[in-house]
């Protein structure tokens, strides 16, 4: 299998990635959590870390679903076709905070509320900037229906944990691995970053 993936390129790696999701859903005995991302490199790197933690650390089955832009991702979330989205705070609301400064808590709260309003989901902001402004944050946006589903009873706690322990360095390592070697290397980098956190 490793020989095939090395020589068949990204398309084969993608098929392998999706097949692993199906196997995981069967092992879980229930429906997989559907994680939606865009092609933004920060968003996709955060999502890979989320996928590894939920699948290998918590034991949920997880499907990966990619969308061309945030509008398509948001439409899928609103339509119930994904359960967890990785999004970004509204850049227009963060331009006055330089990246070198810490984002004040009184600014972060409105940004989180803006995401809740726009997505109609629960929002877990990560603790580092994703762009030019210190308040431009990646966020996990989780379906309220899934949070209320007893089959995923610890998802709220795990979402908060991931938002607290995923770092800028983790995301940079996964992003660099994806650029260097594609999906397989990115997944390996995400697994290494999550494994280092141990019992967090």
C-alpha cells in the first residue's frame, strides 16, 4: 500500500484518506463526525489536527469534507451536511489590532459572538492569530444538534480542549508538511503534534 501511495500521487492519497474515514465509521458503530474545511492552508492544517485528535485520541469516526470557499462551507453547515467547521473570524473586524499585540478579551468576545450569529453554531476560538491582525483567529464551529446528541456527549469538552492546546507551531508544522509531501506527511505531522501533548 505504501508503494502505491508513493507512486500514484495525490489522487490515490486522497482515496486512501477517505477509505480510512469509512473504516473508522464502521469501528465507531455510529455515524461519523463530518469535518468541513476550505482550501485555506491555516484552516486545513487546523482541521487535520482536529481530525487526528477526534479519531485517534477520542475514538470518534471522522469524515473530511473540503469546500472551495467559506461561503460553500457555511452553506453546507447550515444545511446540516457537516458537523464541525473550521473557520476564521471576520477579517474586517480585526484590522486595527496589529499582529505583534495581544488581542484584548473585550475584542475576542464580540468576534466569537459574530461567528455564532453568522454560523448558528457553537464557537471555540483558538488562542493564536491566523492573519495580519492579532484578533484574526481560527475557530472550531460545532453544530448545536451534534453537541446535544448523546452519542457525542464529550464533544463539547473535547472541542474546548482542542481550542486550548492547538498552537501556532502545530499549525505551521502541519502546513509545512503538506507543502512538502502532501496529505500523508501532513497527517503524520498532525499525529506527531497531537501525540506530544499526551494527556492534555
